C-alpha cells in the first residue's frame, strides 16, 4: 500500500441557486493535480503539498474562477460558480486524468501506469455507480482478458485471467488477501484495481494471470450521508447506507452497509446477505495517519448446480428448472479487520505497516453434482461441508526517492508474513456418510429424472450427517522483496525487483470422530525466488513502450514417487506493450502482448519408485509437462465530450499443453485448456446531459462478450473421454442498458440487463452447469445529504 502525502482539500461546488454542480473541474496549477465533483457537487483532492497554490475551478456554461489558497492542514472550501452563457465552449481539458495518469496502489507503491511495464486497469467508483454493479463479476466485465468461468453450486464466482484462476491468493481487499469462496460485497468499494500478469515479486504465491485489489471507501473530514434502495426482478430488495464525517479535527469515521434479499430466476432458489463496513481515520500528526477498517459479510443462499450435461451435451430445458433437494442450504460468513499506519520520515521517505485478521466460515449441505445418465436418470449424491478458516497477516513497506549520480530511484523494500489455519469437517469416506446414531448412510440420497419429473418421487427428509474426521491444516508464509524504479533519463526507466518467499505447511492434524485418535501428516516446506525486470521507453510524454520479464511459482499439493511433496512449479512470463494518451488525454489506448510458460507442469508419474512398475495413482506426480499461454490485449478509454465516457477492450488468448510425457493419465499436447475462451471483449458508453433542457438525465449501455470455450475436463491418455472428456460451449454477448435522472439531492438509476434475453451457461467441469440470468430489471433510488 502506498503512503499518503501532504494534506487534503475538500468541499462542495454549487450554482447561484445553491444546487450542486456535478462534473465541475478543479485544477491546482503548481502541482498539476485535478479533480471533479460528484453528483452531489462534492470534491476531494488528497496528498497536496503544504504551501500556497493556484486553484482553477471551471464548469461548462459557468464563469471560471481562480483562487490563491494557502494550505497547511486539511481544509474544507465551498465555491459558487455563476452562469456564463457567453462562454459555453470554454472547457478546462486538463481536468480529466487518463487511465495512464492515475497512480495505482496495487503495486504497493504509487506509480503511474505510464511508467509501469505491466498491464493495469482501474475501475473507478463512477463506473461502479453508473453500471449498478451487484457482484465482482459485474465489475470485471469492464476488464478484457479477465472473465467469469463458473459459479460452482452458486457458492462463489470462479474468475480467470489469461488462462489462470484468480483464486484466494489473487484477490485482495485493501492490500490483504481474502478468501474467495464467498461473493464479496461491492457496495462499499471506492474502486477496483487489476494488475495483470505476474505479481509474485510483490505478493509471493499468486497465479500469474492477474491480481485484483478491492479498495473500500475511506473516512472523510467532511460530513455526508447517502441512503439508497435498490429493487428489481425476482423480488430483489437491497437498502444501503453510507455515513461519514469528522469526529473532531483529528479523527474521521465512515460506516456503510447493506442488506440484500432476493429470489432467483431459478425455482426454489433464494439468498439473503447482511453487510457492514466501519472505518476510522486518525491524524496522529502532520506526518502520521492511522487507518482502522472492519468488514462483516454473511451470505445465506440455496446451493444450485444448474442443469447438467448428458454425454457432453448441455441439457436443453427451461432455465428456471431446479434439481436440488428442497431443503438444501448454505451459510458463509467472512469477518475481516485491518490496521494501517502511514508515517512520513521526511519528504523523500515513507513507512507503511499493516496488519490484518480474517475469519471465514461455511456450513453447507445439499444434493450436488448433476451428472445424469443418457435417459435423464440421476442418483442424487449428498454433499456436506463445514469449514473454519482463520488468517493473520502483516506487512511493512519502506518507500523513498534518492539519486545515485544522474539516476533517480523510486525504491520499495519490505516484507510480509501470513499465518493461517483451516479446520475442515470430513463427512464422507469411500461411499458412506455417518448418519443418525453414527450408522452408515449411503452417499446417494435418492433418484430423480431431470427429463421426466413424474418418473420418481423425490425424498424430502433432511438427512442427519455427522463427520468422520476433522482436519486442521496450518500454513505459514513469509517473504521479503525489493523493487527499484530507476529513471535512467527523461525517456528511459527500468523497473527491477526480487523476492524471496518461504512457505511452511506444518503437519496436518487429523482427529478421528469414530476412534477418537489423532494422526499427523508430513510437514512441507518450500522456498522460491521471484525476479522481475522491466524496461520503459517514453517516445513522448504521452506515449511509452515497455518490455518485461517476471517469474512466479505455484505450489503443488501432490507427492513424487518417493513420497515427498513436489517442488513448486516455476512459471515465466514475458510481456511487451505500448501505452498512449492521444488528443490531449481525450483518448487512451494501451496494447499488450504476453507469453506465460509453465515449464514445470505437474503430471501423473509414468512409473513407480523402481522405475519399472507402471503408476496408476493420479496423486503421485512428476514435473514433466509444459503449458503456454499467449495473448493480446487492447484497452481503450475516452472522454471525448463533457459528460461522455467510453470504456472498451479486446483480448485474445491461446493457452494449450505444449509438452506432456504422453503416458497414461497425462494430458495431450496441443489441446487447449478448458475454460479459456479464445476471445473476450467489452464496451461501455455513458453520457450525462448538461444542457438546460435535459440537465440531470443520464443514459448508458454496456456490452460484454465471452467467446467459445472448452468445458468439462481435458483429455488424458487412457482416460474416459465419453464421461470426462471436453465439450464445447458457444460464445455469447450480454448487453445491458441503463438510464437515470438526478434532481437536487435525489437520483434514480434504472437498468435492464441481458436485454436480448440471451441463453448461455457458465460451466464448472460437467456437473455445475449454471445458465446466465434472463432479462432482468432493477432500479436504485438514492438520497445524498
């Protein structure tokens, strides 16, 4: 996380009638800092260097104002802009910051994307509000190359980037990893930062596709209240609130929260969500801030495994049909807390320390894994899971600027530590569960026919299921790193970094609930170095090209023929790109080419320890395979007219097995990996009217395309392709339309999603085939004070 610099200026801009002016521009001339007011006319400019500055304020059709301001602490200043019909054409273009100018904090140090040899996307709060996002998957629709793969059992969203899963190790909130097995709440988000490619040098054990950092709203030293209610199709009701302000001149607070209840387009499916996000900001001095944040989310929902596939063909039936047991249930809870201390040692050096706590719980019981026979008969298996996961983490970062000769350095050095423990209750052994009075219970609950609901009578009783075992799995991780952005000249920059990571998985403790005995697994330790090197060449102040190399690692939870845990797989990534701001920042266009090579893919070992006996145990593996992920990404962002914003992107990805041992159980060279679409694309247009006749109105459209994918399982040598082989899922385009109106402190936004009522599916292997939602309507009414 970066460290705040300087002081803050905030306030409100209104017209001569006292009504708020949205999209008014503020520009601090000496610092070249810009900001715009929100729909309530409020602005906030942070990290201002103390001293006297020139503030230029402008708005279409209003007289520009120039003020000399002296700032030596946080200030609140309100302004009134008068009508100027003679100069409607005067616009302060410099007030709009492009996607390449806004520093991102996901790299633990604030660096402009133009100077970073890596692809970066920032989805700001204005986009989140305009598109009325409900889930993280709605946010990433604006990011090419990142896509929703599946929603297994409707428990969580499985996101992928550049062919690699974006798992719990790749999803962050305010710079700390969070458990991805719950759908996060997005109403509290200020912005979402996506750093594409390898981030192992900064975060250690992360997949190379991308990392996502959700940034929540921070306290403000100005008073504000917003309440809203969203309603829509399938009995959706979602009230939200956001309250912030100063407690005194040194302490500010913020509390936001939400409650959501909704049915589904799927029969018998319902969900309830409860969320609260409090935070406090302490100004401990002119050089020191302390930020305390909390977060609680509870999600109660009906598990839903969709429709299923027969002989690798998705079953064609009405998308509302639900095949789970009527009593199926799941509850997930996530509690997080963090504390961050930011201290300026002097003008050049800053210190940031953070600590966080996370508790994740899940209780789940349902029929699951829809895998019917050719005639539609399906013996519904039972599933039950209970998990408690607790994690403590901390990090310290020292950032600073210095010179060595003519070279300017921006240095980041630090370390992080992560300690966690997961308790899992194991309810099945072989084909049996433990039922009432610890009597064996078959794993099959009953039998139905998904094509003929009258063929069998489904059971309705809730089976009592007791655990066989309880496992406690501890995990310790530690890393130290250094990164240096070196200005070789005005045009040439070099980013070099190195990380050493250590991972220790102490013995897994297993407690038998039957014999009341305890057993221990084998301790596992791993370590890895993760280097990165990037070169940026600025052809002009508005154009840069870059090349980079980075290495990451992936842990393998498998054994070799000697019974030892496999070493981590080392993954190389190469990236080339160009970043451009055209027409004085009215259009930004970034192009990225990449190759990701996993040279140590874990594959089923060909022979046993003697080197002769064929190995048939898929849990015994060797590092003998290779995959390659090649791709192209194009990002476009434009604000060609006042009130008009455009986001668009396209990505191409080709991820396949390139080397395999071609032995029984191994993958087949040349096959594409499942769930990696070749093409994805996105586009959104939003326009806010500013003329007198239509002032307050806004309209928008957003389209998202996911290309043809391979679902199921990848082919293996000697495998059962009919039962477990891959099958093709067609591509689809989703179009959403929105419109809204703001009047004084009220605003109404409406949205129609999936306008064309398109039908397609998100597929997890072949047993959770979930249809996309049909055409739906929602509307949000909000009041800001």
